[in-house]
């Protein structure tokens, strides 16, 4: 039994949408291989995420794993890469390309209340670290963080500044899906009422590559109509929210 049944069902449905039907989603068609269909689904999934980020009133209703919490633990490395005692460092290297929104930490190993560091742009990191920026001063009572080279770096560094049980609140990253029988494979997670949009997006990718302009335009018009309905729901939600204030 396949470990990615939703993905394989989407691949089969896509094969009919692009006029190259297969009996099972992991079968090659006469025109499109299963790998090619999968690439269209992956491309469409990425576009769907980016599109719904803009127009959907509540993105987490579609992508349940849109946000994630990363436990960085007690930091034990400096930004220079030098290892130190747990809690005495200020740098955490991300294992995946998360988009970090907030950074929380315990300033001592005994404190029971977490604190939140303020974000600074990478352009201001070195001036802040070196004490050259009067607008951004990092102290034990006013700590900062920035993202450089896929690393979360907190300031101040060293001295009395410690970082225990560092916790990151992030936008999840969405790796490409793969059709295989590996136990580590992860299936697509998407509500049923959005699968048709995903398939339409994937079919647009296929028709574009194939140069089928008539079908490309037809599917694009269909997609725009579906997205307009979602965008309208966001507009209605915004009007309702303003009315409640």
C-alpha cells in the first residue's frame, strides 16, 4: 500500500485533467511520466501557498501545519562558531529554511518566565553588536535577534547574557513531495475543497509547458474565478471585523 495515497490520488486526477489518463497515480502516462506530473503538483502547491497567503482570510484553515514551533534549546555556540557552555551562547543554526517570526528565551537557568527578543534587520546587526547604532541598543534588559546565514543570532553576546530553552515561532517550510514507499515519506495535507484548485494549478503548469494555449486560458479563467471567491471571503471578513470595532 502506498504511503502517499492523497498524493497518488491527486496525480491520477491530474492525469485526466491533462488528457493523459492513468489507472493509478504512480503509473506513467503516454505523454506525462509520474515524475513530471509530480513536478507539476509540487509547483502548483508552492503557488497555492503563496497565493492563499495573500487572499485567504485564515491560512491555517487550509494549511494546518502553516506555523510551527522550533525548540532551539540552550544555546551553546557564538556567532563566530566557537562552542561554549550550554546557555552561554547566542546562536542557533536552523536545520530547515523556516521563516522565523518570534524568538523567546529564558535569561537564566532558574527563571520561570520566558522573555521575547526584538527583531532587527540584518543590515543593523553589526552596528548593534558593535554598539554603533544609537537606535538599536542590545542590553540584557532589551535583547535583539536577527537572521543571518540561516542562523538565529541573539544580542548581546557573551558576558552576563545567557539564553536557555530558546523557542522559535516560525512559518513552516514546505518541502517537495515525493512518491515512494519509504516510511519517511510525507503525504500532502490539504482540505478536500481545495484539491480541485491544486489540480487546476498543476494542469495550468502542464498546459503551459505543452503549449496548449486554449486549455491554458480555460483553466486560468476557471482558477481566477475560484480565487476571486476566496478573496471575496477575505474582504467580507475584513468588513465584518471593522464593523465590530
